[in-house]
């Protein structure tokens, strides 16, 4: 169980192609989390998304590399 502040982020990915206008790119999220961690350095950051048609687990490696816990294709009430 995480101690301290917990930040949950939902990424719209599963049904959105990377070139679609409604997709917010990874760099935006990386900057947003960096800003949060600047204010709350001990925050545990959890990324929730789905892979569905257009993505796979390795597409989220950038989040893992930045010490974020990635939850993919999970039940909304689990984790």
C-alpha cells in the first residue's frame, strides 16, 4: 500500500489513434507529473489506461521509466 499522497491519472488511449486530435500526447503528461512532483515530491503516481486496439503495454514504458505505476486494462474497481 502506498504511503503519502497518491495521484491517479487516466490516459485516453485504448480507442484513440495517436494522430487523432482528441489524444493528449505523453509529453504533456510527463510535464504535468513533473510539476506535481515538484510541489509534492513524495507523491505516488498511478497511470490508468487501456490498450484495446491501437496500443500495447510497451507504449507506456515512458511512464514506467519516470517511476509511475501503470495499470492497464484493469477493472474499474480493482487496483
